[in-house]
């Protein structure tokens, strides 16, 4: 996609697939549409429960957006997702992902924000480092920061139960009296647990929690801190992957969503994955294969088969005409893709389809993956280094010196133009992972905001438009790291339309739908259908468009599998 793009190669090693769909000629208990990390997770849990499961992946490689590919020869890119923290500890433990090859590379420090005036801010899991770094700007903020982190930790602990539970949705099917009683008991247990946690949290903290959920990130951060560069660094988590500004009400929730993860039991710590993010999908697929899951790549599903008489999903039809029959179908595709493109017409009601069409899939995200000949040399560090230093290990925030700069960048995109001074999160995974680039050279990921899906002038399909925007990003980095542009060997660029076309992300939205307060919990993907079931009996959703949402979390896949297993028990 970039002008210097090389041939595409998959992450290959350990990949589990069948060379053709011929081996699918049997009836399965479950067929999973899409081999992204959530689809693979659901498949693994279903197979471990004794069900026969097939996973059908459209692309040549598994992983969906959690994938590693060699675009520039010798350099292995995490093409979409690029950091790990949200992957649920329960999934890592239950599927024994470490045994299946998952190796996390903890980052410390985890954040570096260079400033054009020669200063910089480092942050990470080391409390002493945080205090000394923030104190360079404000002693008051240095004292407040541990309290801020402690409060977010409390809120994350409150959220843990919600993340690993299916929602207490009102059931649409008519179940037996026994199952109705069990359903009511489950919901009573759920709400009782939430009430107990609310009481434990206390009124003051609960009010602060509600304030965080409802307020703009700018208000939350202004109430805590006075240093602009600190507030801007923290605010990037609140707007990542969205078209929201730091001043958008509810953006505080996404701030929480991005600190609720952990690495090796340490809350809020993000890590690289050895071998790139495809190694997460590879480990899950290895666990699934060990449990008996059959995986087929290059198997694009054209339509979900619905029995004309019963209205029940009975399998899928592939693009090549192959029919795969099953007792249940789980879709790891976005809700829009599932209901508007895969379910045959005239099956779903207009009211339901209207809800699906009105899901917010707006995206302001472009991802550029680069192969470079040397590390960036940041002017504020006053040192020419050949080996990675603290400034290279974590997320490097470019153009994030004030919350106002983030808001201005967002306003550009809302007016249909790519941000003139984009907000860039740079990561250099090869600083810790020596398996993804040649010696002395590096892989760099740029997660860039804001870029609208449709441009008021020009098109993302125009190579000149693409090249102009890429060069504007490289030039901005040059301001902070002189000579950066001259180190570029090759790159791969994914705009919102590219993310949609290549990875099936509707609108280019990395979360399978916005994470606003109107699109989470009982409202995700739409009101009345938050429990992974759908209006089509036997068809379930298991992707990030369901509760608890996006990110490489695997909770939607795990939760959906639990619902399917319970429904299967009811039928037997």
C-alpha cells in the first residue's frame, strides 16, 4: 500500500489451516465465521466443552486485526493492533497460552513524550520515575499522579466482573420453566454482585466513577492536573481509535478502557508480544487446534444459511459454493457485516436493521508500519544512540504537547481533511523484540489520528493523496527526531477504507463500533441484543462489536462461547 511495499508473506510458523474446504464435508456443532482472536477464542472454548468446531477465515492468515505479516522483506509488522494488555488473564490461564508460545515483553518505561522546547516526559510502572519526571513540570502533579492511578485501579477492579460476564439481557425465546428460573437466578446473582461492589466502592468513589464515565476526558484530567504535556499524554488513551475529541462527553470511559488491562498481574502495564501481535492469535489457535478445532484459511463466507421453514441458522455457504452445515454459527465479523451482508435479505425486521445501520462505525485512524535503518534520534535527549534507550521502549507521543493540539487535530478530520498536525503514537517493538527485524534495523508502528474515512477533497485511493499524508507524518516526526525520514526503508499504510477492505473493519473502526456510553454493556451492539444471541436462532456474535467491546481482549469470544454452550445443553 505504501510506494515501497514488498510482497506480502504470512507469519506462517505454527499456522493451523487446511489447504482446502474439502475436509468440511460433515455437520459441525459450531462454525465460526472469521479467524480473528475472538473467533479463535470462542472456538477453543467450544471445543474444550466437547463440541465439534470449524473456523473459516477469509484471508490467507489467521488473526484478523491481531496479525503479524512480512510486508517489507526481513521486517515483520503487527499490521493493525500493536500492543497487548487487555487480553484477559482468565483466557491466558485457561487456554494455557504461555505453553502455546505466548511471550509478553514488558515495557518500562511505557511512555515517552518529547517536547519541541527540549523537555520530555517519561512515564511507566516505576513510581519513583513517574514522580521525578512529572516533578520537572509540576510538584503538585507529581503528588497527585499516584492518587489518580489508585482511583483508576479501583474503577478497573469494579469493571473486572462486568468484563467476564455476559450481560443480563432480557431473553427473547420462550424457554422451559426450569430455564426461566435459572435465568432469573443468574440475573439476580449478577445484579447482587454489582450492588455489593457498589457498596464496597462507597458513595464518593462511585460518584467519581460516574463522573469519569459521563465527562469529557479534558474535564477529568483538568480536575486532576495542571501540566499540559501530562494531560495530553494521558488524554491520548481517551480518544484512541475514535473520532472523538478530548472535549467529547463520555470520552473518559475510553480512558478507563485502556488502563483496565494488565501484564503478568500488574495493572495498566502494556507489553509487546514476541513475534508481533500475530503471536497472540497463533497461541490461541494452537490451543484451539489442541482441543480439536478445524481451521481453514482462504475460506470466505458468502452467506449464512437460514432454514426457510424454521428460520434457524444451519450453516454457511462459502464464496466458492461450498456449504458447511452446523447446529450453530458464530460470527466474528462486525455486526454490520453480519446482518447487512451475510444474513440473507428479508430475514431480519426493518426495525432491527435500522438499529444495526445506525451503529457508529466512524474512524479517525490510520496505521503506518515502517522498516527503518536506525533508531530515531530525539532532539530533546541530546544523544546519538545505536542501542535502544528509555525513550525508545514505550509509546512515543508525537505532537501531543497539549490537549488543545489533540482537539485541533480532531476538528480537521470532522471537516473532512486529514489532521494537518496529526496525533501520532509511535512504538518500536524491535527495541525489545529482536525476532522481527534484521540486526541494527527496526520496525516502527505509527498509530495516527485523525484521518476521516471520506475526504472532502481527493480520495484515499489516490496514490498522491496517500503519499502526501504519509510524508506529512514523517515530517512531523522529523521536528522531534531530526533525520527520521532519511532512515525509512519501506512502509505499509492502512487508512480507514484500507482497514475496512483488508480486515473487514466496517468504517475502519478498530473496535467493531464506537465505544461511547450509548454503545456499551446492554447497548452493545444494539439495545435488546447484548447477550451474543441474535434474532436468528442458532446465530451468535462473538466479535468486538459485542460486550465488553474492542481491543485484543478475547472476552467477547470467551463470553459468547459460554452462552452457546449453555444453549446447546438446553437443546440436548
